[in-house]
C-alpha cells in the first residue's frame, strides 16, 4: 500500500501536523536527496560518515562540521545507510587528542559498538555533563573491528563577549522569499485534500511582516505559498528571543500561552523545553552559534536551531538557520518513524 501524506499547510516556524495515512508503509523508506535547481545540498558531500551537531529524526546530520562551538556538551556521528550496510557492527572511539591541561593527550573518552541492520543510517552520540574543553579531538570508526574512518574536529575556545549575538529583523514591510520543496519517501505520495499531488511539490514561499506594535502584541506575520495565504502568526522579539505569541487557525486567532520559542537571544549552546497542555504538544529545542553558514543567499555567521516534536510514532525535527540582520535563511523539517524517513520539506532563502 501507499502512504498518503498531506502537504504541510503551515509553512511558518511552527512544526507540521502529522501526515494522514491510508495504510501501512509496505517498503523500506530510503533517504531522499533534494534536487531543486541550484539548491541541492547533500549532507554527505564530505564522505559517508560525518561529524555533526546533532541528527534529524531520520538520522540525517544537522550541520556537519569540523569545529564544535564553545559550550558544546555533545556531538553526533552520522553514517549513511549504504556505508553502514557494509558491516555487521560499527564501533566509534571518541578521543581527546590535545585539550591542554584538561586531560592527558590521546585520552579515550568513550567507545560504543552497535550492530547495523543494513537498511538505516547509523548514528553515534557522545554526551557529557559539562562542556567539552577547547582543543583537538577525533573519532575513530571501526567496521567489524577494523579501522575504517577517522573524523578529526576541534572544540572552539570560549566566546568573546563582543562576538555576534542572535537577532531577528521584525520590521514592518520586511519580506523574505524562499524556494520550497516537499518530498515524500519511496512508497508514499502527497495529497491536497482528496487530490493526489505525486511524491514531490515545489514552489515559492514568502514570509512578510505586515505590521509591528509595542510589546506584548508583537509583529503580525503572513506566510504565502505561490501567492496563496497559508498561515498568519504573531512574532515578538524580547529578552527571551524570538517567540510566537499567536497563530491563526480555522479563522480564529489562537493565543500561544506560554509563547512558543523560535530563536534564543543567547549565544553559545542554548536549550529549552516548550510545553503547551492546551494545544496538546510539547517541543524540545537546542541552539548553537555563532557558526559559519552559507547558501544561495550568501555566507555569514549565524545560529542553528533544532526543534523536536513527537506525534505518536512520528517524530518531527525542524532544523533552522538564522543570520542576524537577514533573518531565517533555511528551514528543513524531517518527519520519520523509528528513524525511517516519511517526508521532508525545505525552505531556502533566495538571493
């Protein structure tokens, strides 16, 4: 049978509602690559195994990097499925190569062995209670006990207080135009109401600030896809950062109490939990930065935000990139079940 997915109607910074299904997924869901003109962004460009800040719900990497920001307490290694399938087991050895007086050179921090199932990506995660000391590190990857890959990285020194801080330009009349793509995994299709839409949708999304007012009201935001209105929200920048205070749903203005965090005002590594019993969902957020970001819009230091929301067996993870003075430059939302991709959508700011 096919899995039928509803195209996401809310293209704002809110996470999507769960896809609607008409049957069980009969075949294994493979990873998808975005191939929209010049927007192709392969997470595996640097090899079959990458070190990254975290992973999405389908175990694809979030912000592959060779330099972790100061204050980081954890890191992930993501290994693509075709590479993991070569082995029966994979081993990751995390080593502090040179971290000064924090530990002796070549100190082994942890090792982990896990079997592979030949179908999904593999993921290793290292986590500790306090921040990783600045310095040089590596991850030794073994396939069936034999050396396979070495991933070297650094943890940056503490941030200078004068370094870049998060910000978002909530100015009346400000607008952003994004190339949009939404894809369903193999064996699935998208529908709009009762109308089949195939496995892939593309278009243009515009986010516009209609008007601003004094706190606590904030700025009214309008989101359109190919000119059609799909969502309205109210956003506010305050001491907490960028938050959504209301959302239009079925013609009614729904207050978000407490406000929903979108971007923290703090630099370094930030974490938060958002619980809204009235709406029946909760979210977990983590933010890193400033980090070097690039895309069709250009290159600049910015901030990466990962937001996770569970919906039954489905897990939605939104990865967003913000650049002070520009705004949201990229958004990727992945929906997966038990680590297997169900659907993915992406917004990328156009030049």
